[in-house]
């Protein structure tokens, strides 16, 4: 069963993604799935009123609304008990303590790779990624490399939407 779902900032077919999230949550239970927003993937969560557990990235591609949301979350966190705001694994976070991991813009890994590495370090056993295709060829190629990287770590990784697109093309 999928225990981690990463939403990246590429193209996401909304209905497909929402249906996938709903099925996985019903099958596994929300408390057993870690939802991670990789940079602009946070926009998907915000637009669909879903709370991720962790937001990872340099957040350079967020809308002003997304940046304001992060700022508000960070301000709320400053006013909470540090024992309840720091997450070692992927504990469920409340409205006041969403875990935000800000990365430096100058880095070797993509935000999606950083999110995947975080999930693996925290014990993910099966990861699904949504939103890894899009207009940027460099990001697309880096995301294909994640399949190999995850395999080397012994963690099955799926791009659910890409797999569905490929299956659909084979059917037609």
C-alpha cells in the first residue's frame, strides 16, 4: 500500500488526482498516509482544500496566495509549543503546525527529489508522485531519474498519472 503521496508542481489532472487521493485514503486511512507538497505542489492542496503534512521546497514558483499561506503557517508555528510543532516522521499536523522545510534555491536536487529523499529518510515504503510532467524538460528528466533513485533505495515509486496516460495510449 502507498504510504506517501508527493504532489509536485507539474501538470496535474485534478479529477484524476482527487480520485486517486480519495481511493488511497479510503484504502489505507488518512492517518497512515503522509501527504507531501513539493514546492508548487502546495497549490494543488490549497486549491482543493486538502492539508498536506509537509511542504518542501524553495517555493520560488508559488503564487502570492501560496507564499502568504506559508508565511501565515510559519507565524502560527512561532506561537505554538515546540514539542508539538516539530515532526520527526510524518505525524499528522494541525492547522497551526504544518511542517515547512525551506530549501535554498541554489541546490543540486529538484524540490521533488528533496521531497522523495525526505520521505525515504523518514521510512516511506511505497511512494506515489503526482504532477511530475509538465513544460520543463529538465524537471521531467530529473523526475524520470527519481524512478531509478527510489529503486536503488528499495522503495517502489510510481508516477500514477503518467502511468495512467501511458496505459490509456496503449489501450487506444
